[in-house]
């Protein structure tokens, strides 16, 4: 969720960033940019754009995401968490003891707690004499409330913790405060919500030798799996067009008083070219149905009937496409875990030497 499932962002600068410690007693640091979220929202809407990270901001954004994450009609992140739990013992065999855990788009922190608990067992088993667990945990999200929730989930675990409120684009700044080596995680299908070549370049440039890259993905079925392309597209659209997901995407306009009858949420599937071939990607928009306006703070944003607000996207890869992207971006795959229906996968990789 970084902002968690559905971000769909181009990796653009989040603005000039700086560190701000909440207090010496707090376990959280804020990377603050030049613009507030309300300023970002106004600018975006006036350009007829609504970047998906703005869906996750504030108390309302956190509440709405957690509600969507638990919805029966939107099982994407939940299925990936179930897969992590099923394979966690095998996964940690490939992760050296003592690594720091950095998780971007941490959301509720449930997946990270599963991973940390198993890493703690591994560390204690390999270094029983010391009785110490040399693990540091850095949950990262743009939503401060979600960082708090993630920290609270591991309150009783014997690990050092430091929450970070910031953007993944701030990674060059964030890494200065990590203790190496790190297990860098992007979980909950968040990897699929960025332009693939840009996110992989960002991760590659900011990981050191000895660091590991750990992420998951909700996949399209492979060609020849028995499920034809039409059926696969119908399944994807059925999930992302659910009422719960639609309301989540409509939230920023509803929050500032727009009538639900004044606009409509639309999601389509499109094909885009990449260096590894044609990829499938969702295309989201909010379609304005009548002249209207909303107030955001002291600002007024007006819309006309027929306006289209462009939103983010989610890539739907096959398993082979993800491994091909990793290879062409300079990563070696150490281990993968693929669900029986080949619709969910977990990847562990490192920079090629």
C-alpha cells in the first residue's frame, strides 16, 4: 500500500523533503515535503488528475483502506497475506539472520508481523547464546495513522522499531537512516501499482550489495493455463469494479462534499508496450456528470459536465513477465513462491553482481 494496493503512480518527485522527528520518545519520523496533501489534491484535481496516493491520506484514508482490505469482494491483498503465511517457514530459509526489515506501503502491518515473528525465531535459533534479536524494523507509509497501527502490531516483539511517514520516492533520503543490510519489502501487490521500469530502477539504485528485495504480486494466469484471456479480464474487472473498491476510489471527492450522483467511477483494461512485450494495465477515471464544485480548505475546485479525472493504475503481470522485468533491470531471482492457481506469487531477489 504505498500507498498500498491501487497506488498506480508515476514515480515523480514528492517535493523537497526533510526529516522531522515527532519527539525523542516517539518511534516515528516524518519526511515532510513542501506541499500539504490538501495543496496536492487541489493542484491535481484542477489538472483533472487524482493520483492514487491521495486516496490513502488522513484518518479517512486509513479507515477506508482497512475497510477495503477486509472486504470479501476485494481479496487481492488478503490472498497474498494468506500465501505469505502458508510459505513463511520456507521463505525465511533464504533470508540471512540479522537483516533490518524495511517495508514500504506497510498498511496495517499484518504481513510484516508474520515475517518478523519468523525472522525472530530464526535469529534466536542461530544465535541462542546471546539471547538477542538484532533486527530493526522500519514500517514506511504516507499515512501517519497506518504507520502507528503497524508499530502497535509489533509492540511486544523484541525488535528495534522506527516508523517513517514518507514516499517511496524519498528512498535516497530514507536509506541514510537504515541499518544495513536490509530486507526491502513492497508487499500487498503494491509493486504492481507503479511503472515497472521506474520502480525497479529506484530500488536497484538504492539497495546495496547484501540487501535483498522482497515483494509479492497478484498475477494474470499464464497463457496455456486453461483460463482464456476474456475470462481473466472479466475476473480482474469484477474485482476492481466492485462497489467497495469504487467507493474507495471516490472517497476524496465524497469527503469534500460532492454528491455521489454527480460523478461516476469507471475502470477499464488496456494493453501497453514495454521492453519485455505487451503488458495489461487497469485504467481508472472519475467521470463528472454535472457542473459542480467542491471546497478544499480555503480553495474551490470547479468541474464541468463531461470532465474526466484521470486516476492511477494497476499492472496485471504474468509470472514470466515479472521474472523477465527483474532480469532486465539487473536483479537475480533467489527464490519464488507461486500459488497453485498461478494467480499469486512472492519474489525474493538481489542486485546482480
